[in-house]
C-alpha cells in the first residue's frame, strides 16, 4: 500500500510554487475509481496517524472542512492500479 498526499497530487497538476500546504480545506471529495473488491482506499485526515474512512471500489466521500489542513489529507491505496478522483478546495 502506498500513502499519497492529495496535496502532492494537487501541486503536480497546478505546478510547483503554488502555496497550498498550510491552507484549510473548505471542501473535499474523493472517489475510488477501482472496480475489483480488493481495490479499497483508506482516507486519513490527520496526516496518516489514523485511517478512519474506508472508501470501497466505486465509492466516494465528500466533506466540508473547517480546521482540516490540506497537508494532512492522505489516501492509502490497497492496489497500485487503483485510481483516485478528487476535488479539494480551499
């Protein structure tokens, strides 16, 4: 399993130099695009200390943030072929 910081994925899309790491999350949507039963995702909102939210294949979760920081959001993929779709807004 590999931990992925959604912030790192976001910066790879936006380009380096975009300051987002200290920002609070206003809205977060994560969808697991995996299709087989062994392609679950675990979502952590505290920089990997706990993986409290399980997202099954084809499942999704959305959250409204308050004090959640962008650099604390992690996903743990059960299979390296699992793809993640996400929206994160500040």
